[in-house]
């Protein structure tokens, strides 16, 4: 993890070895959490309401206005008022007071478009299995009166994203929601998906596969073979990839061999399932975020990354004929043998809407492939 800190340009002394070190690295990388002027992150410090709003809103793609150096809280509280969230906006000093786990639950529930307060907000989140209790998933186990730490806040956000809460309604209704609509608590203990893990895949995962016709086009297939299936290219995109029907684009090297391919959901296509599938069995257009995380692991998951999408990027290095997962670029030995498989999912349906399979350089430095 030390190399990760170096890549992020930080070396916080109070996070090394902390249980939340990896989730803080994620939070910093996706610009959810900031450090303090002395370079610390103080993971065990109770989080203030203003800090929590800033983290939570950023994680949902909100752009917080900056009003000079006088008050960094104004942007968050402006949104909170607009969305009718239960915050202490009238008392400025209370913005910096530590929040309880219950109060944080009220804010999160509000962003899901419901109006529950107190224990009802906790029960709503537990019933939806979005966050767990401090010990068990019950009111008592949730420990609503305890203060929420900065580490717990980032972990909550990460956990909700992994469970598909990518883009929230945000607006809380004025009238209280019906408590009878709160989901029942799970009968069995809910296990969180194991986080920051990567699963190995076969080199065949780089193949373009037409599951409907049982046709597989291995990485390095010729242009002639590709066009026997897809027909003549409809033109090139910005990165000189040939665009074909059914949302498929292929980039060929100088020898005319496929060295990158991508698929994207055509928004006007019919309800007929897509033909394409990954070698792992993931159906493009039908597979979900949960499927991606189970097959490839959670370490590549970034979260909400823009309009209608959540992203997950997986890096591999070809060693002795095997694709070995790399948690970060710092662990790549030979970049010429590094590959990337990237997914984006719809933020509402959570279905896969885009996949890119490419060499590392093409995926992370596409400017090298822009046509004249």
C-alpha cells in the first residue's frame, strides 16, 4: 500500500496500518475525502456534519460551489436546503459538531428519496441492507447514539456504492414517509462482499465472443475474420477504432490484428438481449454490477463516475501465459504485457452498458492513438 500512497502524492502517518487505510486510498482517489492542513486524515476523529455532507454529496457526483476562502460549507448546505435534508443549517457552529450514527442515517435515508427520522431511518437502511450495524444489523447493534468516525463514514459510502447505490434521487419529500413501507430486517446476518480483492481470469477473457452464434474471436484476430462477422466498418471513432454494427468497435495494429475492442449499449436498440458475452460468462447488457464484482473482484470498483454510469477497471499482466491481476500500476513489471478490462454500468438498472478490453497504454493513454 506504500506505493499507492506515493502514486497519490501523500504519505499520511495516521493511516498506515489503520483498518481503513485502503478505503481511504479509494476515497482520496475518487475525491470524496480531504485531509487536514498538517497532512493528516484523522480516521478515528468523529466526523462533523459539514464534513459528512461534503463526503456524501461528492460521492454522488455533486459539484460543490466554492465561495472564496470564507466558508467551505456553503456549497453543501445550499444543496442540503434544496434537497430538504435534515441538517443544522441555521446554527453555523453546529455544522462542525460531531454527528451521531443515527443522524448520519437520517441524511442518507433522505438522499434515497424517503422521509424517515430517528430509528425509522436506521431501520430503513438496515432493511435495504445498504449499511450494517456496528455489531449486528439491529437497532441495538447499529448503536445510533455513538458518534460516527471519519473512517466509518468513508466505509459506509464505499459499502453503499458496492451494493449499487450509485446515483440517488437526493430530494426528500416534505411529508413523512409511511413507516409501514420500511423493509423488514433480514432474518439471517448479512455478509458484506469482501472488498479490495481481485480474481484471476484466463487469457481468453480478452476475446470478443458472440454467444448467440457461439463464435469466439481471440485477441489478435485478423481484420478479415472480424469483418466476416460484422461486415465493413461504418467508420472510425476518435481513437482510430473501426466502428461496426451492434455497438462493437475494434482497434487493429499495423499488422491488421485486433489489439483492442469495446462494446457499448445502443440506447435505441430493442429489448432483444445482446449477443456478446465475456469468456467468464458475463452477458453484456444483461449482467449486473453484482456479477462484475463477483467475477472480477471489488478492488477495481471506482463507484459513480458520471452520467448514468458506475465504473470498474481491472488491470492484468501477462506472465507465462497467465493473466495475473494487478491491484495498481505500481505492481506492473512489463507495461507492454499489461491489459485492462473496464466496465461501466447503468446507475439505475445496474446492468453492464459498456466494456473496453485493451492494452494498458491504449486504455490509459488513448491520446497516443488519436488520428491526425
